[in-house]
């Protein structure tokens, strides 16, 4: 049954009433004990939570792609040049992505929001850029020379001129 709340205080009041009259007053299906009574017996043994912040960490393995990135949560994070392993350990926290190679932290990225975004840190992919530049230099073609770009009507004019000469 859906409920309506006037404000936060009203919601908390309705919650407290439901806890006291329904949830905690019922017999638990597994333990066969009244929830409130069971809690009061165990309450003395409970310990306080640590004072510091708790960051949940999700640990997974990710394969390094051809563009030297790992995919995490639909986003891509670069790894440093010289990373040898093809599979890396990745830790994700609410704020960071930490990438490890053989147990050693190699890079930390800020966690990206959304999907299909990239985080490429300065200095990453330098080897790829150098390889692309080497491939871009075609043997037999002097770097810096390029083919002139002309409008198509120039070629039409040349074709008419050649046709008229025949």
C-alpha cells in the first residue's frame, strides 16, 4: 500500500509506528522469535561502527584493450605505457578506479559518471602515438607534400576542354 508524507518528520513518524506495531512486533519466520525481543537480547553484544568513513571496494579483473584502456562500468580508463600484463586487477570505490598489475598499484583515476566516457591521463599512450606517426609516413612520399584539393567544376571544365580537342 502506497503512503503519502507531508514532510520528513511525518515520514519518520509513520515509519516508527510501522516498526513498533508491525515489523518488530511480528514473529520472525526463520528464528521463530519476536523481532523486538530478539534484538533487545542481542543489543548488548553489538559493537559501535568505526568512526572513519567506510569505502566499499569492488575488485574485478579487466583485460587491457588494443587502445591500452580497461573498461569499468561502461567507461574506459588508460593504463601507463609499458604495462606488460594483458589482464589487470581493478578496484572501484565510490570515487576512484585503481588499477593494479601483479599486486602493484600502477594508476589511479577519478571515477567517471555516465557511460562511454574516457579518462586518459597525461603520459599514457605515448607509444601508441609514436607508432601511429610511423605508420602515417608512407615510404616514397615526401612528408609535407599533399594533393591539392579542387572544386569538382574544375574537372568538368577539363573534361569539356579535352572533349573539344577530339
